[in-house]
C-alpha cells in the first residue's frame, strides 16, 4: 500500500539559524519578518518542518502580539487591485495571489469599485482590507469587502489577522509543494 510523504519545507525550519529562517520564511508575513523571528525564539521542533505546523506557530505569534503590532502587519499589506498592483510594486507573492483571483483582469468599473472600497475601508479602519484571495474571484472579494465594511474596528482587526494567517499558511504550503 503506497504511503504519501507529508509536505515538508526546505530548508527545514527546525534546522535553521535565526538568520536563515528569516531569510527563507521571514517574508511569509508581508514585510513583517519579526513573526518568523518570534516563532524561532519560541522554539522550533521537527514538527515545524511541516508547513501547517509552522503556519500554526507563526499565526500564534501574530495573535499574541499587541494590537499595535497587529495593525502594523495589516498595514504592510497592499490594497487589492490598487495602485501598487497596477504599477507592479507588489511582492511576488501578492502579485501572483491577486492575479490568481483575477484582480489583474478587472474592468474599469471594477477597478473603480475596488478603489472606492479601498479608500472607504481605510478611512473607517485605518488599515487596508485584507482577505486570503486563493480560491476566490473578484466578485466574491467585492462582496466580502462590502460585507466587512459593516464590522466594528475590533472585529475587523481580528478578521484581518485571521485572513493574514490564512495567507501565510497558503504561502508556506506552496513553498513546500515546489
């Protein structure tokens, strides 16, 4: 009976120095390598060589961070279908994630809608709208955008953090699959 090998990250996080871990996995959280550093300082075992286990620990580090640190992580994310995307200024991960959701194929009306929602959302919450776009299309993203505008600030910060943790999980799994 064939057995499937579990997905493992390479280099193995449990074998990485702080510098090596930050170099290879510090970008999983957009412009926030301190999350990987906190995970390393917490202690990594061979179990953390699996993307889900490393994602779980890194997510815990972000959840345990102060609200100010969390907001800085949220603020490090680009607007969806925003000016940075249009001018090619996104990280490689963000570019491929947004393209995978079809955000690079928006009509002029959809771009205008994203621009309006991005500004309205940032005005209300003080940070950009963040959603794990994998498996979603631009219509589902727009609907979620409009729905989440009804949240209060605490709920929305928590929702954004949950979405960022999911994005990091997707990124780690993708790296293990390569």
